[in-house]
């Protein structure tokens, strides 16, 4: 959900609440839709409304596969209304203002919606305009991004059209949703180039200091990069793109704290845009100092407003922003909300679980699973650093099925991850 909070300071106090619900959910993405479905399972009589401006719901984790020519883009989109359970009202609109003291939200246009409990699952904002010249060249000149439904197919066109030269894959400063996605498409492209014996100067451009935030997996990904002969360029942040001139401009930090701009010519450029909390959240009383919905990282309840809960990419929880995290947060939010609403039922906690299926080639995936503080918690006893065909099947076939038929239906999937110990030495890896 991409909402803009315009002119909040000029909005009047909410005095006319036209509708009132037991639960209002802001956002119809994976978090909002799955929580709505879960709550309806727990109490079919609950009056629930979902506020969401988009006409469609997207299964975004498959866009990497689309960009690599391994998934049908049409299968990643369904009508929003068809994704919500019966009895849940869809309010097509954008939130302009939160009024937690009055238990209400105001929509753009002035409509007010009241609630007994509020769930905020508004996702993350993609800041395409933060990179000079990017918007003008996206979808042409070999400049693409798997972070948009309409552009993921163009990524595959660019990979197929590549005849050699320089291929750049960028990552912006953290946090971003699906932190592994910027390099997943690099590996799929590198696999394609190698199979066709194309001479490619492949570079991963990131402002960060390593290939991944969890060292256990980062060291293994270093080996994947080396196997492809790809170059990690740490400390590089994309600031400008000249599409017609086939030139990318990167801000590079020096050891002495100085900054300079480096120009690199490219034949293919895959861009991941900078990302931030949605503006209407950043400027609200729900936000922490960084702009995210401030929730307790275990209970997912707001730290100042006990009848507000949050999940997904818009919250302050220090976990990786992935669909797998939402899958595990959904039962926690639903259970804790029902316990607060009725005084009955169980209280659940979220342990920070996230999963990142890293596509290291067509047919193989490295399945990175971890919890808070980077604790390695695989679901299977095998060393997760080894790319496997079984994990590819999970990524390409099982996880999309699980998303549409389990998570989106509000079903609680058994927890299979746990802390496991593996040798520190990285095993031999073949992507």
C-alpha cells in the first residue's frame, strides 16, 4: 500500500465518524489481508474493514523469478476484493490522518472511520524519485527493476537481449523489503550469461559493507559471487542515472569520510529503489523517531496505544522485511488482538523469524532463515548455505501455493524453524 499524507496539519479534528468497526486494518497486502482472514476464522461475527487503495493484490516474492524468465507475471496478481474473506468490507481509499485518541482514521477526502482496534499493515514506500533521472528511463535503455509489476518482465527482456558488456545490479541503503532480492536477479542473470558463454562484467553495487546482513550467509554468498566472477562493490550508492547515455552515477565514501561520485557505463542496469516508511505514517503519532509504526517487537502491539497493533514492512520490528516474516507475524497479531478484545484465548510472541530464498541459479536456491539478532534458524537439518534443487521447488512452486491457499486464508502454518549449529567453515558451493 502506497499512501501519501498530504497537508495533515491543516486537517481538522475528527468529529464526524461515518462508520465504526470492531477492527480496522490499514493495508490490504500480505499482512492486512491475512490478519483479516485469521480474525474472521477466530470470530466470524467481527465487523472488520480493510482500507486499501489498490485494485489488485500482488504476490511480490515471485517477481524475481519473473525477471529471470522462470515465472508467469499474470500469476502474481489477483483482484483485491477476491483476496478478502466474505464479511470483510473493503474501503478503497488512502489514509490521511491517524487520530488514536479518538480511535479513528481520516481518509483523503475527509471520510472518517472509527474502530475499537486498529491494525496497521501499510507496507513500505518505494522512493523512485530519490534517484535523479531514474523515473525517465525505467523500462527502456536497459534500465529495469523487479520491484514493479510492470517492469519485472522487462528485466527478462534485458537479460535475453544482453550480448556482453557491463551489468550493474544495485541495492539502496537498508532497510528495504526482501533484502536478498537485489542479488537474486544478479545470480539468475549471471547463470544465463554463463550458459550462453557471454563475456560479462557483473557488479553488485551496494552502500553496505557485505553481501548479506547475517555473516553466516554472507560468507557463503561471497563464494557464489566468486564462482560467477562477479564483483561486489561495497560503499557504492546509486544517485543518478543517464539512461540514453548508459551511465550510472554512484556516491562513494572514502576511508577519511569524504565522498565522491563515480561514473560507470553499463549495458544492463537493474535498480532497487531507496525505501522508507510511508509518509502518512512517518508524520503520525504512531511513528518512532525513524518513522516506523512503533510496536513491541515480540507482542506487535503499539508501545503507546494498546488498541493498535502492527505487522509487516511498516513497523519498527528489527527483522528482515519479508513475506515469511508476515506469515509468522499474522497469527501473533490476530491472537493478541482477540485476547485483548475478549479476554480469552492465547497470547503469542514473534521471535523475529524471516526467510530469504536466494536464487543462486536457475534450479537452485540457498534458503536463508534467521530470527532476531541474526540467529540462524533453518527449518531443515541440512546446511542452509548449500544451494539445493529442493529449495528451488519451494521457491517456485510450494511457496506461491502456500501464500495464496494458506497465508492469505488466515491459516496458521506450523512453526518448523529452530536454532541449529553448523561448522563455521563455509562448505564448497556450486551455485
